[in-house]
C-alpha cells in the first residue's frame, strides 16, 4: 500500500505591498507638483506629499535646534523656545502643522518639490516666525 499524498494546502492570501515614501505623488492630468508654478490643486497635493513633508520636518528640526541655542534676549524667546521643545518632541506633528504655510511661500509656489533645501529652510523659518 502506498502512502497517500498530503491534502492540498489552502493558499494564503497575500497582503498588497505597502506603499513607500518614494512612490510618485498622485498626479492629475496636466499637473506636476515637482515643478511650479502651483495652482490650488497642486498646492493641495504638495501639502499632503509625504516626501515633501519629511523635508519640512527636517527643516523644522534644524530651526528648533537653532532656537534652543539662541540668546534668551531674542524677542519672543520663551514662545520660540516652547515651539522648539515641542517640535523636537514631536517633529511629525510640527511638520504637519507647518507644511500648509510653507507651501504658500512664493519660492515653493514657483518651484514645487524641486525647491532647494536652503530655500525650503528659509520658507520654513519664515512660516514658523509668522506663526509665532
């Protein structure tokens, strides 16, 4: 008597691949957030682009570190220091809050995601200073 073959195993469903931050942002016909000028739709897409928001997060952290080391006689230092401390504790929240104002910066509006890091740093600091 020959041994019987094992019963067929049910196939295990495969989960879809997880999205990565390197995926291209959603595109709308005729629109490209990688270059400017941005219209309202492009601006809305850029505000929710995780790669761009990550760059804003780094700019926020850089500015927060600077503020923590600035002299205490700077106008509104206590308010600025409080923002810096909160930003370092929760940089994702800071980036989420600051990104909409950063996207409104004229350099971001004209260049989209292709804005340089130095220009993005300036746009971020301007947005934070206007906010504080």
